[in-house]
C-alpha cells in the first residue's frame, strides 16, 4: 500500500511538472491555484510586515496591555476580505487599517510579487478603504489565449475585445468610452496584427468600416469585403476624408432636426449625438482606420504640401467633431511627432486611447505617453524585439497596462471579413470609394525585367 502511494505521488509530481512547462494554464487550474492560495495564507502576516504594510497597535490596545500586564500587541495587517482564484491567477481583496493608503500597496507590488512567488501583482482601489490585488500565476502574455467574452445586454455596442492584459483580464477597445485612438509601433512590432484583431472584432458588429492604406492597400484591401470605403493613395485619401466630413455634417443636420427641444420633452429624450436618436433613425456608426499616418503628412512639392494641409485639417475636424456623429478614429503609425508638420500635435491631443508597441527610440514612446504617463514611456522602451505583439496601452487618466493581441494571420482575418460581408453597410456619401472586389490574377502584375529582344 505504501509503495502504491509513493508511485501515485511520483506520477502526480511528474504530471504537474510537465503541465507547468508545457501547459501552464492547465497546471494553474489543476495545481497552481491551490498551492498559491495556501502559500499566500501562510506567509501573509510576515509578508505584510516585511513590506511595511502593517500599522502599529492602537493606543487603547497598548493601554489595555499595560493595565493587564501583558506583552505589547503586534502590528496589525490589513484584513483579508476575500481570496478568489481565477483562470490566470488570484484576486486578493483587503480592508485597509486606519492610517493606510492605497498608494502604499501600489508601490509595493513588486515586493509582493517576489514574496508570494507570483508572476505579477497589480493593485487598484475599489472604494475607500478597500484594495484589490490581482495576481497572475504564470506569464499569460507568452502564449495568448483569449477567453470567451462575457455577453451582457448592458455592454456597449462598440466594445471590442482585442488583446489580453498582463493581469489576465481582457483588454477592450470601447469606442463609446474612448472615441479616438493612436497605435504606434516600429516595423515587425505587431502593430498590423493588433489592427487585424481590431477589424475582426468589429466585423460582426453593425458598424461601417472605412480605411486608408497608403501602402498600396496591402494591409486593408484583402479585407475589402467588410469595408464600406477604402483609399490606397494620398490623393484618393483626401477625397475620402472630405466626403466623410460632408457625411458628418449631414448627420449633425439629422440630429438637429430630431432634437425638438421644448418644455414638454424630457431631458433624457433630447438628442445630442446619434445614440440619442431612435433606432430607426440612427445612422450607422463609422470606424475610420488609417494604416500609416506619416504617408498622409509627408510632401515633396508645393502641390503635395497643399494636399497634406487639407488632409490634416480634415483629420483634425473628424477628431474634434466626429464622436457625436458616430465617427471614431483609429490612427496607426511608426512615429507621430511634430516633425510631420503643423496640425499633427493638435490631432494627437484628440486621440485619447494610446497603444505603443516596440519602438526604436524613447522619443517615439514619448509621442504616445509623454503627456500622460512617464512610467508608460519607460515600459514601452523596454519591450524586447523577441516578443512581437507586446504593447503598452494607456489613456488620458495616466493608467496603463502591458497587453498582447493573439496572433491572427491575414488569411484568418480575410475569412472572417468575408463571412460577415453581408453586414457591410452602404453609405451614400462614400459610395464612390466602395472597394470593387474582383478576382485577382497574379499574371496581371509583373515585377520581372523584360527580356531583351534578340534578332
């Protein structure tokens, strides 16, 4: 019997070791969550004291100890409200003692990570006096597997899961909460894969996709069946932008015609954007993607400079006024600095959502996060070239997190867009820019040098 128990223990140990190396998610669910919970509960008091997260005993406890001639009471740790295992780690909710601050836990996350033996620890304040520590048991960004998103009737209709956060949570791109976004990244940093995931998340929704891809359309034109309008060069991009500005003006005229403000109309029924309109009158929201913004801002002649100024002016107008008309910008590029000319910094200031993949220098990271979070700049320049797809996502509040989008091949994105091609809306103002989808013949384009004619 004893030998049988030993054999079982050896088999379980070997299986746990193989799972931890080959399938860390399975190991965490089978063994890691239980072992980590026990480890945290056993070490909790000593770790809190070592990290300086305890408070000395109160005066009345000291007075009672002196009156009863007892030893001086020990310092008190925050009270554990709940310890809950998740698919990727643990969630520890603490009740702070009087005199403690949530910032103390944010500053001690790295020490807590080492002390508890976890992959990562992040802290956030839920409400006054309550702090939540989210701990990950393994490197969730090494091999991204997106969990099934939770469906809810109250979820925003333009809330798209695009990546996985460092703490194991889903990173959403919510256009109603953050209307416009900026994505930066060097070559081979994973920027295109992030954009594909974004298009794949938007394809099943009731939304019009409009794009500009000045790399002759190699990124967006394969997905053309799901796009209502596309441009592949700066000249066509200018016409498309001006048509979109005209469409925005028509939407505002519709909103104004339906406001009907009077004393008898409740405040909740006064229309100020497309989401206040009845569903039957509401225009289709538009997500506008620019693959490489620098190609729209560069010029080499006076004519190109005039075209460039009109393009940037149209982009700034869309960024300033587009939200209420249901037009949302998603601008991508390798750099987005003032060297691209006048109006660029004004446009960047309107792009609230910021995502930076690996960049080539600190200045490029500062273009994304320099005005909102210096810590995010440091995190962005530390991304290794060996980990394409890793990015830092932040917003104007100063909060940021490391994320990674799952690898989506161009073929997968094309198949998904083709499957939802019937959801592509027709926008009359942009009908001239609707991509013509036709069978492509490789023989129609030749890059080889013509052979010389011989007698």
